[in-house]
C-alpha cells in the first residue's frame, strides 16, 4: 500500500499497512521523497550537500595515496631519507614499511571508530578523526628522520582509517533510500578525486628545488581536513544515531531538516516511525541475548560492548558481516593494485621517458575517476548487484587478455608495439570497469546492510577488511609480478571470476530499500516469535505517536 504523502497530522491507523516487511524498493509500495537515482539528488539537495561535505573524508585519504606514489621517487625526498633510496641496503623493506604504516594505522583507526561513532555520534567522531589526521600530517610535513616519518604516517593512518569508516556510515544514515546509492558513490568519487588531485599537484611540485618539493604536498592535505573538521559541526546529527540514544524528538527535527520538509509530512512521520521500530527491535533482541548485562553498571556496559562485536558473527547478522567483509576482500584481490604497480614498468618498456610514464599513470587515475562518475547514475538506476556482476566479468576478461599479451611479448615489447598498446588499452578498460563497479559498491554496501545496533561495528569490520587486505596485496604484489610475470594476472583473473560467482550467490540487492528493511532483504526475521515481537513494538509506537498527536491537538 502506498502512503499518502500530503502534509498534515495523520495518525497511523492500520499496523498491517505500515509494517516495514518489504524487501522491495520503496517506490514499489510507498510514496518517495523524489525520483530514484541521480535525478533525486536535486530533489533532496540538502541531504546531498551534507553527504558531499562528509565525503571530503574520502578525498583526504585518496590524496595521501596519490602523494606517496610520486614522493617516494622524488630525488629531493630520497636525498632527505636515504634509507628508502634504491642504492641503500634493504631499501625495499624500508620503503614497504613506510607505505605499510598507513594501512596499519588505518586498521587501528577503523576498528576503534566503531565504538567511538556509537559513543559520541557520527558527527563528532569525524572531528576526532580529522584531529588525529591533522597531527599526523603536521608531523609528516616536519619530518627530519625516517623514524619520525614512519611514526607520523602511522598517526595519519589512524585518522584516515577513522574517516574511511565513519564518512560512508554518516552518509548512509542521512540519505533517502531512493538515491542513497548515488550519495554513497560520493565517498569513492572523493577518494579517486583526491588521488588525481594529489598526483598532479605532486607532479608539479617535483620541479621545485629543495625539500619543499615533497613537504608542500604533505602540508596541503591539511586544507581539506580543516574544512571538514570545522564544517561538519554545522551539519545535523544522524537521525538514526539520535533514536539509538533515545532522543526521538531531536531525530524527528533532524530528519525534517535533512529532507527539507515539515515534521508533519507523512513521509517524514513514516521514516521516523520505521527508524524507531528498527532501533527498538534490535535493542530488544540484544536484551534477550544478553539479559545478564542489562543492569547498566560500568562492568556490564564494557562486557556488552565486547559481546556486541561477536554478535556481528551470530544469527541475525552473520550474513551481513559475510557480505560486508567479503566485498572488501574481493575489492583488493581483483588486482587493482597489481595493475597500478606494473603500469609504470609497462610504460617504461614501451620506450616512454620518465615524464611520460608519470603522465600515463595519471591518465590511469583519471580513467578510474570517469568510471566512478558513471556510478552516480548507475548505482540506483541498475542496482548494486548488476554493477558488481558486470564489473567482475569485464575485469576477468581484461586480466586474461593482459596475461596472454604479457606472457607472449614481455620479453620484447619494443618489437611488438601494437601488442603493447593493446595491453595499455585493456589496462585502461580495466580501470574504467573497476571504477564503475568494484570501486564504489564495496564502500557503499557495508554502511547500508547492518542493523542500527551493530551498524557502526559492522562497517568498522568491513573497513578493517579493506585495509588488512590492502596491506596483504601490497606485500604480495611486487614479488608476484616480478617472479611470475603473466601468472600474476592469471591469479587476479581467477579472483575476478570468483567475485562474480560469489556475488551471484550471496550478495542481495539493496538499491531503493530503506536501512530498516534490511532484516527482510537478508531474511533475518524467520521465527514467528520475532515477527510477533516486531508487530508488538510497531503497535506500541503507533499508539504512543497517535496519543501524542491527540494531546497536541487538544492543547492547540
């Protein structure tokens, strides 16, 4: 049944009509806040602006990745930190340790941001993340020794990990379901934009004489950090976090502000109702699972915090954890870093000079950016599953073709220029395919599939999976490419094919579904007792809402 969207206080009369027992898209059974997909972004302009601002967090860690890729080969940088120069003993290890500090720090930051975001809010946890990142950036800029630089990158990595977890979480919780996908794409779009901007800034500063050639790019990353840290204070709290803290009236006001509608609008009332039901249901579920920890003592609260992490792997949530963590595993193992790593070598063997090698590497990043931009439209228009499936197919074909060409012609690229340029073409096609599918979707889905009580922790686990697998790929890719040649691309082609099979069998469609409908998308409410308990909660909230409405009417 579609709910009438006209304004006015309309008490909910029939619980059978409003139960959120739908795994279909919202536009199939209720009125919406606007057209689905990219077009709806303009209708929900305020939520879109808030999401775009929060996505600056993605630009920050994308920028850091882009800076390091060039700084590590700058003569000015290597003159200061001789330990990572190619002529130094053990340079490979020290360079790997320097780059790995970001992943290690990000892993620490992401796992801790789960409880921080629950405790002090998504909004204020972004401020904490920016503060940590700013400290790391200042120390990187001022580094005078290798030890200081490594420590600075570890601290900066903690801030980056915190931002990579909480930014998509905040975006998912403030977005309307019709275009949540498009708004979540802004996170990946910002990441790739940061990589591209940092690449070309650093490409320009390399012509500067002296140490500011590498210090300036590190210093400039403070600018978006300060903008985000200060500006986020003026954005609304997540309505879902407010409800989880029992601040229902504030949640209604925040929801109305985000949708730019009066609190009496039926769509606002309906979404507010759905949020409160879902939060109450999962709080009740937690109380039933852990009745001995409900006395609100400090010890019980600590124990409840710990066991809530284990709940992510138990009945009612393990399917979602499997999907969230699995998406991040495959995002790294489809070989994105392998191609980025090998591309400069490929360009060099084709006879391109150093400057052109860097330019072509920049073109690869721009190609990925173009792919991400297309997902602003396709994410909600076609859904998450089709993007993942087609992306896996296209990336598999790209890896296989590059593997064949590398296996046959890598010993004599100058004598087979056509084959070399075909390899480059499929390298670009791979980057386009990844940017349009496995780039944005794994960052989007984890923040929308978990229940309210475990959402921050579930997203933290998924984000940790990304950084851990990023670290593993960083370790195995260089020897894999150097020692096996085309075998590396065969290896990643197998994982691309596995990602297609895994997606087909395990990843449900979430496009257009409300966050509160994910119980039914993942079929986690399977017993009659759970169904009856949810209906009782809905009836209780409906009764309290209608009673409050009547009282307000009598006062007026």
